[in-house]
């Protein structure tokens, strides 16, 4: 009876189908497991990269905050009447934003972000790269706009007496750590302080710098929180 069943063509056909279906199902399951492992490894590698990126960001954010703080101090000194070529040159500067987000983009584009266990980390990544970065880029663009307006105003209304000498050594600038400073005579400096239009420009720049600093402070707080969440995710 058993032998007859095994030799029955219909049974053998059904059995072969079952074996094929099982083999295909098993193959898909193994492939899914391998794909999951690859994605998890990719997620961890990308998060390690993000961790290195935000460390560089933090250094840059702290440096930017310090520079902008100095700009506010210089503006306040000028508005109090402490007018000098040094203060004018520091006021006549802008500041750009350069964030490092290549590893975050890789995390998103490869789909590895979906394998992050802690959903609050995904939210924090989005807040940091999509919100903080956008705010900093936008305010940086506004700062540049205000700076260009002021520089045009200065160029049209106040003559430059001289510019500090820059020495080229092997096609590289050697300025003893000094920026390419513009020099105005004393009479011009006094006029600047009494000119309400110039002072309005300084007030506008000071205001935009204060907002810029607050966005960097927000970015620094998010950066530190993000670092902690990533380290926790990598431990799991």
C-alpha cells in the first residue's frame, strides 16, 4: 500500500510541488534574514558615521557661537561710541553655515534608517538635520544679505584710506594672522558713528546675529541629545 502510494504519479507530483514551494519559501526567508542583517550592519555603520559628523558639527557650532558673540560685543562697543577701524572691519563681515550631513543622507537613501529601534532617535535625526540645518542655512543667507547691503552702503558713501599689506609667500597669503583690513581716516570714522543710516545697519546686523546665535544654541542642544541617542542605539 505504501509502495503503491509512493509510486503513484499524482502523489509524486503533489510531493514535488510541496518540496518546490517549501524550498522557494525557505530561500526567500533566508534572503530576507540576510537582507535584514545587511541593513542592520549598514544602519550601524551609517550611525557611526553620523556620530563622527555631529562631533565635527559640535566643534563648528561652538566656534561659530564664539565668533558671533564677539560680533555682538564689537557692535555694542561701536554703538556706545568706541569707534575704530578694528570695530568697523569686524562689523563688515558675514558668516556662513556648513553642516556635515553625508552619512545622514546615506542612512535615509539606503533605507537603513527604518532599522533603527529607537523611534525617538529617528525623530531627533529629523529635527537636527531637517529643522536645525534649515534654520541655520536660512539665517546665514539673511546675514549675508544684510552684510552685502551694508558693504554697498559703505562703498558708495565712505572712501577707504588704505588696506593692510598682504605678503605672498609661495603663492600663499602671509598676513600675520590678520584679515584683509580696510582702513578709514579718523574723520570718516567719526562721521560713521553719527550717521543714523549706518547705525541702523549695525542694529540690523546685531539683531540677525542674535537670532543666528540662538539657532546655533538650539543646534548644540540637539547635537548633544542626538549623540547620546545614537550611542545608546549602537549598544543594542
